[in-house]
């Protein structure tokens, strides 16, 4: 295997989050499915935004959050995703580059605006996502730089990329290039509803192309259409080299062939906003993995990083994660 | 006095804050004056932003923060300020209207972009502001709706408005309309450096037009060019109907003719970011005043609201203030 310039290249939707508090009755009145990510068009985005309370804008996007977390841990990250050349696109580019991440996907000069995700955080710290994909629909295979993918130990793909039609082709190209270069391919299942939309494709990917799978309990159960976690665990075991399955306050299970780790959740003082919990778990895990750490340590790292993220509003770290991990992991 | 539709109309720079953490050495290397608000042009804004770490965007602006706080307390607020018809302008308009604030100043359709303030928060919770005024330079007397000003109990003006040249005329027009309608005029001195830039004008305003003055210790001492707080206190006493003078952890002094209140600071668990401390103090104070409360209660309300704001990143309330005040004030 040749030299790698990057630990992980993430490919995903380049999104700016618009975060606000909301009550459960607000979700009901506006017919929003709690806990889910729902795709909306530009008109619906305007309409729902106009009803939303005061908000804060933070760069987001699932794979982008993971790469941001990896970079904050000291990892060498790259990101591929499509913004427009507008103000929110500039914000997205600034925030990821400010962490030292390589981000050179050209911004679209026409077409829809930079993607936004309206994030409604309810008092139970659950988040409900309404995503306007905007410029993300213009991500295509041409945006995949083969040298970049070949130069990363891991290519990390978010399941949400299956939603914009062209991005799927970018996703497939990246996976192919990574495989040919002898690199690892990681996939996050993103969301149980996303799994519902694309189950057949995801099953094929997991069985044939994915080395490292990230899924939470609901997602992996949805993938195999089984009613309990253990049934899903038995199914996934044979397919991926590594599966990291997260279970919120019940901790996580890491399975890699015969090796199985059942890890407790890290303590959290107060859960404020679960946006980005899965993304940041993947950040910690992949950083550990690309540093050559054992799987149990990778799992703990994922838990430590996720615990930081859910303790405040927003999906990206509020403090340098390298420092946090040094304190927590000793 | 005729009926009032609004408790307070605020007139100020319409700004989106770009908030990030920074070290003291970052301020040194980039020649940023700690604790101050410095005006920068578009090129400098780009240059400094490119060196800034990951950030979060929140609507800001001094008087706008005050009106947002007033609305969150249940007060009837209006705001006059100039954005451009761009994405950050839409964010600013959304956030203030989402609080129920009347905001109908037409956005500029050409000229500079919506104003941004780069906010660097150091580990001591001090904030250093670099403001690109952008579209704010296009606020002028035509943007002052005389009926709106006449319909508000208090017209609240931020000292920063003295920076963009045309806005000064808008400021003077608003003060004149308010006086003629028998309303009160309030002024916030904004910043000791701002006082330095416009001392002569501010002295004339305070002596002849301002009924309610908000200033912190440094600002009021700068206004009168005296070296201790008490000297400034003795000077300001005769000029305004009411002066609310804030002193950070030393509390506040409210003076209105013979009436003087010396109030302790409200307890704060941890000071995270002092951005908006003065703005939110004015919000609490003016809400109390327009509800007919006594001055000591107004002062305490200011302190309670400011204590909430400095406990988190950003200059606007993170929770509905009406609820907070109900808990704290009993």
C-alpha cells in the first residue's frame, strides 16, 4: 500500500444547519416527524423557516461533521461535498477549512442555493431535521478526485448521499476507487427512514463493498427488517469487516468477525441536543482506527466524542477534541 | 399622550455575528484590540475571517439584541436597521421577526452585503469585535418611519449608529420625532472607543436630548474623561432623567435625580461569553420601565437578563426570558 496523505476522506451533503428550540406541539402542528430527517423543497424550506423561532447557523452535514470531528482530534481529513458560491456556502467552506480539512470541491456557480437543514431541538434533546438539499443535488462523479480517494486510508460515505440522484454515482465511483487502491470503505446508515428509502441498495453495499459499517440500533434493525437488536447483530456479523453499532444510553457494540465488544455509554452531565451524535461517534472511532488503536479503544473514543457533542447545541465540537480525549482517555 | 403600539423601538446596525473561540495570542498576532469593537472594511473582513477558527452565525447588533431581549420578556418591540437582500440579511430578518418584533426596514437591493461582526471569544469570556458595517451604511433618515417612532414609549439608539455617516441623520431624526411626540429617548454609549470617536456629539446628546442613558463604567468615564467612577457619576447625574451605569461583577448604579440605587451583580455560574451583556441589561431595564416598575426593580431585571446572556455563547437569549424572570424575580 502506498503512502496516505489523509486518514479519512468523507463524502457527503454539504449543509449548513439552522438550529432552534421547538416544542412537541410545534412539531405536531407543522406535521414534522420527530427524530427523523425529512427532505423538503425550497418552498417548504421557506415556509417552515418562517414559522421557526430564532435560530443559530452552524456548518453541518453528516459526513462533514465526522471529518470536522476527526480533524479536531488531530486526524488528517478531506471532505468532498457541493455548496453554491453564496454566503452560506462561504460559511460552510470556512468552517471546515478552519479545522485544517482539505476541501476543494468547486462550488456551483448556478442552480440551487447551499443546502440548509432546519434542526428543531425539543426539550427532550431529540432533534427533528428538515433538509433542503439545494446545491447538493449537483454533486456528481466528476467531483470525485481519484487521487484524493486513493490517498486516504478510509473513504467514509454517508447514507444520505443516496437521496440526491447524481450523488449516488459519486458514491459508487468513490467506493470503487477506494477498493482498487486497497483502501477501506466506511458507510454510515444515517437514519432509519433513509434505510427504508434505499434498503435494497444498502444491503448490496454492506454485503459487497463496505468494510466498516456505522449504524445505530434503529438503523441496523431497519436494514435487516428485524424486531430486536440481537437479531440484527447476528445478521451484520458476517458481512462487514467491522460494524460499530450504537445504542444511545445503552452504549455500543463493536463486532469484527469473532471479536465482539460490548461497551457502556460514556457519562453525560446533561443531554442538550443529540444532533450529530452518530457523526461524532464515527469521528472518534475512525480516528482511533486510523491511528492503529484496538477496536475497544476505538469504540470508547467514539463514545467520548459523542458525549461531548450531545452536551451542547450543534453537531460540531465546541472545544478542541484532542484536548478532551487527552483528559478523558488519560 | 396618545396610545402606544410599542414599548420600545430600537434603531441600530443590523448585524449577523460570526462567533468563534480565540486565544490571546491569536489576538496579538492579528493585532486585534482586546475587548474593543473595531470597524473593518470588506477586505479586512475577508482576511481576518480566513484566519478565524470554525464559527457559528447568530443574529446580533447592539440595539437589535436589546429589542430581541425585550420581546423575549414579552415586551412589544420594533426595530429599524438596514440589511441587504442576501442570505445573511434573511437570517437577520427571520430571527428578529420570529420573536414577534416589528421589523419592516426595506432591505437594500444593491450595494454592500449584510453587516457581519467577527466575534473572538477568549478563554476569559472577554469578546473582541471586528465589524464590517456593510449594508448598514445605507441606513438613512428616510428609513425612520415617524408614525412608528411616535407610537413607541421609548426610542432606543445605539452609540455605534454614529459610525456610518448617514445613520447619524437617521438617529437625529428619530430623536426629534420622539421628543415632539412626548416620548422618551434612550441612548447606549456602546463602547469606550466609540465614545472616544464621538465624544463631542455624545455629550451634546446626553445633555440635551437623552432621557435614559445606558453606559458601563469605562464608557461613562470616557465620556467625561475622568479617572474614577464616582466622578463620572456626579457628572452624569444632572443631565439625564435616568442613567443606568453597569459595572460588571461590581453590579450597577441607577441614578435619577435624587434617587440613587446601588445594586449587586446577579450570580452567574460560569461566565462564558460577555457579548451582548450591556445590550441585554438594557433589555431587562427597559422592559421593566415600560411596564411601570420602579427603578430598583428595573435594575435587577437588567442584571438577571445580562446574567443569562453571559452564561452562554452569543448575545441573544437561549431560553424565553419571560420564563427566566418569572423564576428569578418570583
